[in-house]
C-alpha cells in the first residue's frame, strides 16, 4: 500500500465550504463571495456576522433584530460568574474563557444540531466573560453591559468603564471584522472535527478555543508592540528598522505563511486607519513605520515580498486603545467565534465524521 503523507494536512482539501475563500497568491480574501476590502468599507460587525451566519447581508429590520438578540444575551449568568470567581488568578484568560463557556452548556439546550440562535448567544457572552475576568484581575468593579451600545462599543465600554472614542471603535470594529473568519485554519478545523462527531456547539467552540490558545495560532502580537515602542522611544524609524534587518532579526508584523503578496486584511485595516490620521498618535506612528519598513525590506531583501500582516495593525490598534497584551488573543477569539460557529453549522448540514489515517513507523515484534 502506498501512503501519501502531508504533515499537518497541508494542501489537503477536507471540506467544501460556502463561507470563505482565500487566494494567497493574489492576496485576496472573500467572505461568502464578497471581497474583504469591500466589506470593510461600509458594513458593521453585526452586518458581517449576519452574512457569515445566513449567507446574505441583512436588511435594516434584520440587522436591528440581530443587534437586539446580541444585547439580550450579553448578561453573564450567575453560575458562570461564580465559577470564574473560583478560578486561580494564575489561570490564563483563554483557559478562563474555555471554562466559562463549558459552564454555559448547562444554561440552555445546546444539543445537536447547532443553530444560529445558539451561535448568537455564545458570541454575545464572549466579551462579557473577557471583561468580567480582566477587571476582576485588575481589582476593578465589573461594568455590566450597556444596553444602548452596539457589540464593539459595548466590549470596549466593559473593558475600560468609559464610552469609547469613535476613532477607537472604528479601528477595533474593522480589525474584528477582518478576523471573523479565515478558512480552514487550525482552530476552525478543530471545531469542525468536534462537530463531525455530532457533539454540541459549546463543545465545538471549546475545542476551537483550546486550539486558538496555542502560540503558533492565536499568539498575541507582542513583538509588534515592542517594535513600535522602540521606534517611539528612539524617534527614528529608519534607524531602528535598519539595524534589525541588517542584524538578521525578524521584523515582527511582516510576512505571512498564506499570503505571498500583501495581506488583504492588513490593506483593509490600513485603509480604515488612514481615515483616522491625526486622531491617535499610535495609529499615525504605525502607518509611518510601515512605509519605512517596506522600503527597507525591499532594499535589503529584494524579491522576498515581505509586507505587513494583519497582526501589525492589530498591535497598533490595541496599543492605541490601551488594551493590555493579555487581551489580544481573547479579543481575536471574540471575533473568530462567529466564523467558528458558521463552520460548525455548515458542517452539521452535510456531516461526515473526520477520520484520517496514520502511517505506523514503529517496529513489529
């Protein structure tokens, strides 16, 4: 028997999907057939979430209904708050989210098959779990959800205790739209594998969170923060970046394993941030530093096509809104849960259990 092995299943097509298409060679990303740069020009988080769940953009009545559903499901049940209160302070936030969502399974009917209503419930709860725990660890009083604020505004409000600046809302909303979905990545695959056993939606999402928790997938872009801090401190982007390139140090926030040209998410995020020039010094610094870095990379590493990835501008946004590094991956998770749930629902509609083979390479006795 001949075994064809692809470690990590790279290049293996394991499912057909209507949700997302990635063209790494040409630097394009599509949600339900809509190019991502067009999506970020005029749609809200709620509208794009609706697109991923239902396959079409909502009308005014439908988006208003979705906003109401998200608002009505934000409040954290008392049993989940009690569980979070008992968790060790040393427990990382991703593990806390995973544990809290596991407890949510007892608060409703999450039996097979998964539904959009269940997906909305989990999506609404995620920011409240993050805010509750982060403020608890900081020794601050929990800020309950604000009924008048939309999903992204409310998330920032619960984290900071203040109604956020419009520029910060726009920047974070764009980032979270861009990270809602990204094809059959490791965490999405984990969710679909769990769903293929006809397990419940909560179990599929905790599988995805456990995968996202790993530093090779959802690791925080702390290296980009360090780069921007150093540039701000020295005051000479060209000097800092040149020294790093010449010494052989990896320039954090540049290059991507999938995209062989410019990351379309980074381009879309930059386009939005260019609208905010002059409104936040960190966003301005990031834009200036990127131009310098790309020029120097082309000069010192010709032909390598090393461009900004989405994590570069994500780091700039998180720095601008004073979000602590430990909140980076949880915030990524709070957006990607929409993509995970969309994939799980799709898996349930034409399900086959995942059962790949392995090749034994040990001895026989």
